[in-house]
C-alpha cells in the first residue's frame, strides 16, 4: 500500500511491533511528519488496524511480513523492506515480549522466547540496518524501545528487565561502534504504558492502582508521548544525541 503523492526524498522509517500501542502511535506520528513508513508485526490481523489508520491519513507505507525471532524470516523481511523504498533511514526496535514470572519459576524456553525477541532480534536487525546505511554512505538513526524495568529492580519481571537492560547497553555499545559511520543509536525507557497487552497484566483495580502510585506524577504516560520522544530522537534536531537512554517515567526513577 502506498501513496505516490508522498515526498520521494522523505525519510524512510521501519517500525517493528507496529500493530498496537507504541508501535502504532509511532508509525502514525512519523507518517504525519512526512516519513515513508515500513511496518511489521507478528500479528497480521492486528496490523490491519494500523494499515487502516495510515491509509486514512494518505501515508506512504508498506507492511512487511516478518517474524523477527526467526533468522530467515528476519533477513527476508528486511530485504523486502529495503527494496520497498530503496533505503531505510530509521529503525525503531519496538517489538517485545513480556513475561511476569518469579525468577525461580522461569523455564529455559521462556527465557529464550523473551531474549530472542527483545534483545537478539533487535541486535541482528540493527546490524542489517546499519550495513545498508554504511553501504549507501548515508546517516541513519535507531531508537530501541527499552523500559524502566531495565533501569531498576522489580520482583516478578526479572527476565523482561534483564532483556531491556541488555537493550539499553546494546544502544550504548552500537552508538560508539557506529558513530564514525554517522549512525546514531538511542533508547527510550517508558514506565508502564496501558497498551492492550499491558492491560491484560494490569486490569483495573488494586494492582493497577499500586503501579500508578509508584509514579510521582500519578499517571501512566500515553503511547503518543513515547511516539513524540521517538520522533525527536530520530530527527535532525537530535543530531548530537547518541548512546542515550531517555526515561519517560513520570519521575519514577528520580525517587
């Protein structure tokens, strides 16, 4: 799906996990900025909603079938994404897998499932992205969607938090390694966002109230706020920012 009226010189942005929540809002925000959009999600049925929203706005976009936890699917999907517009300027590693489980109950399979999506796939997709940018000798930017769970401790979320902590460190390491190639790498670390998947873990009631009470501003950030931060970090206005993790947490980490 594409709109030929879009500016052929506009930035091209690839967003994983674009079916709902932060991924969907990011796709819409970047499209409103004039970017050409590549969206991917394992849930093709849910992704259709994002496609509908983008179509209504007249955005120039293409959806990519890609299971980022599978090497062949990741590589084939990225090749398809690259061929769609001939380049990719931005990568938003948003796809993620939660796990709420006491550490002593986590299985090997659960560990692998979370790490494969949240960290391993993001690393190798970033490598494919950087390689094409280097080969074309153009500047580029990556934003990794981490979490405050990667910056602080919380019971029952060890594997998820470890994966997000790894993503934050990955952002630092790749920022230094690719600085000479003009590839910036940053991370955004939101506190709880009431996306559809998070609502399942935090239904209305005492559990949600306790989570909100930990936030000094006494509210959960909106997905639109995260999308705005991502747009900034990808933009030329942030051209001197790399290796940074921006916490969007309502003051949670300040206490």
